[in-house]
């Protein structure tokens, strides 16, 4: 006879289970309550790719009002690479929203969703006018291929203003996957930069110096356009008048000045004006050609000469801690130019050939100005040396590659060099500096010898500077953009019209000016590098079947084995 269990003993386990459930709910509620005050996010990736940098967190936490992003990277026909870029953009915006306290809002929009062709075209024009660049793509479908117009960018609305933000960063003729990876790396900086631009209430004034046949407005148009987003860009002539750079109280009128490839000598009066501008805390970005090289002769005749360019700045720069050398750099890491390979009298046969006189210069060290910077294109560059001066910190920013050759001036430059196979063994000079940052307290070149009429009570002469900085680049063409239509239309800075590559000239100019003007908070974000872990195509092809079998068979085998173990354990338990 089986004894019926007592109701009292049946109720105790039930009561105990209810108490456990209630206690669990109370603990869960308390954890959620505490979590609403204690904010933390966990990122388990090795390079912390889903963790915002301190600069980005500061921008997000300090936002004034809501920032709304309209991202035009949506649609059922998007290729896989753009789908990945869209997802990464969403995740990055979610990170910003978490640290901004919900002040970041966004919406993904398909610009091609409207079935009405006329309205769709009108919307495309509106996006283009707002600053977004379209990309025309061919998409493969089951019925064939079709054209798809996409606008891989966003419009940010913040503090009553709008700004366009290009998400897909096209780098010349890069492979599509490399472009996607680069765009993902730049996402955090692009968002930071867009918010930063709309947060600027006062733009520091920056002046291009003219009067010594510097680059004209078309040749610097791309740089000016990029700099205008951060600074109030002016163009001035000193004309022997110090007041153009300093006011009557000795206060600098411009945060920084740019000397872009002058071709004639500076007068002592103009040098004094720049010298005293530096002594009063002004920053200078020098982009100078130590050698004069008539390019017109090279284009017309296939050869030219490079000889010293007397700018009357040697003593001034030496006094500040740098010397420009009268030599020509030939670098095995270089760009290319079209050369006619046909014999005389035959139809022209243009081919790209290595042009050692256009070196592609890489960054050195970990300065935020050049960290992770793309190669910068130079054109007939020279080297520079630094001078040991007390109180002046010198940081080499750019240097040539391991395989470099130097020719002393006067040097003959000829396209005939492309006809010869020059091995790397001829390029025995390595890592020659071509750009340097100087920081500290500079001594005036005119200490104890002020020229008349500047030695007057109204003029505040300083024999030593306040802490300040300057950057010297031994090639003025770094800031010069190429042109089209007989020199009337400026091409983007860094674009090479022959190789169709985009180099880092624009980023280098922006980074230098951001640093000199004290606006360098975003430079570490731009220099951040993420590890993109891609599949090895070769291994994928060789091991495709193997991994398909593993993925299909192993899970089934594991389930069968676990089932057998469970059955055996159950049988052993109830067999006792």
C-alpha cells in the first residue's frame, strides 16, 4: 500500500520555489535600478574597435542639443560591402548615442525608394546640392544587371545647421574591399569631425602670404576649400609693413600663416615682419622649394635643370633650427608619368613609367600629425637637416623610403631616365627627412640689429619668442593641387590624374594646420587604426569543401553523441 504524501510536505517545496522566484525578481529589479546610474560598456575585441576614443566620448558627452543624422545608405539592392559599411555605421552611431545620453539620433533612408522617376531624380539633385557625392553602380540580379544610384553619405543637422558627411571614402583606384575597410576605419573621425565643424562658433584666422610669386588661388583652391571648414582663410601681402601681421599692440592678427612655394627672394623688411610675428606667438607653415625647376621645359623638351632657388630665407630658417639642402630626391617609392614609348614617326604609345622625381613620402614616428597618414606625393623635393638649438624640440614628420638617391644641384632632370632599368642597389640613401615640426622659444634673427624704421616706440620688438611652433616642408608642391581645362579648374588635392591614385596631401595639410592652430584634439582619432580581419581568398578556395563538411556534419555528430550520453546516464540512473 502506497502512502499518500502529506499536504504540508507538498506545500513546502512550492512555497520555497515561490520565494526563490520572488527573490530573483527583486535582485533583477535592483540590478536594473543600479545599472541606470552606473554606465559601462564591454568591448572584448583586441583593438577595442567598438570603444570610442576619449576625444569622441568628450564630444558626445558635451553635445548641446540633439544631432540628427540622415544616412542615405539603405536599400534591398545594396552590395554586401556597402551592407557591411551600413551596419558598422549604425553600430558606431549607437556608441555615440550611448555616451551622448540619447542626443544622437539617426535614420537610414533609401534614396531610390520612390517609384516615381521624376521625383526620384529631383531628390538626387537635392542631395547633390547638399554636398553628397553620388556613386553609380551596377548590381547583378537574377534577370541580369541593373544600374543603382547610391549616395553613401549622411546629412547631419545640429544646432540649426546642416553639413554633408561622406561615409564611403573613395581612395582613387583602390580595390572595393580596401575602400570599405578604410571607410570603416574613418567612421569615428568622420562623425567627430562633422559634429566638431557644426560646434565651431569662432573660426581662427589663417593667412596665405603673397608677394613673392607664391602659388595662385587656383593652385591652392583645394587646400583653401578644406581649410575653410575650420578657419577664416585670408590672403595678404606684407609689403614691408609689419602691421599686416601684428596690430599696434603687438598682438598677432592671424593664428597661423602659410608660405606656399614662393619663387622670389624675401626682403629684409618682410623677413623682419615674419620674424616678429613668430616672436609674438604666431605659427608658420613653410612649404618651400630649395631648388628652382622649370617644369615647362621638362614638358616641352623632356628635360630641365634644377638649380638653387634664392629665397633669402637660409639665415632665418637656420636661426630657427632647420636647413634646406640644395639637392634633388630620387626615390624608388614614387609615382608615375605617361611616357611615349613609340619610335619617332610612329603613332604615340603612352605608358606609365616610374618617375623617381615624384617620391611618395611616408610618415615617421608616432606624431599625431602623421600617424597612419597615407603616402604624400612630392614633386622634385629636397632634403632638410635640423640644427641643434637649446629649447627647440624637433620632430621629423615625413621622410623618404629605404631606397633613396640624392643628386646635388645643379641637377639635370630628364624623362630619359624612364628608359633605363635602375635597380634598388643604386638607391643607397635611406629615410631622408623632408618635413619637420619645430616647437619651443625661438631667438629672433634680428636681435641686436633692427633695421630702420622698425626701431620705433610704437613697434614692440621681441628678441625671443613666446612658446610657439612652425612646420617646414622642403617642397612647395605638397600643397599644390593639379588643374584641368588649361589651369582654370582645380582638381582635389592629392589626386594624381595620371595614376588615378589619391594620396594623403590634403590630410597632411589639414593635420599640420590643426596642430599649429591648437585644434589637434581629433588628430588621435584620425590616426586610429583598426585591424580588419579578412578571409584569405586562397585558403577559402582550397578549403571550402572541408569547412562545409565540418559545419554540416560536426554539429549533427555532437548532438548524436550528447544524446547517447544522456540516454546512457538515464538508463544507469533508473536501473538501480
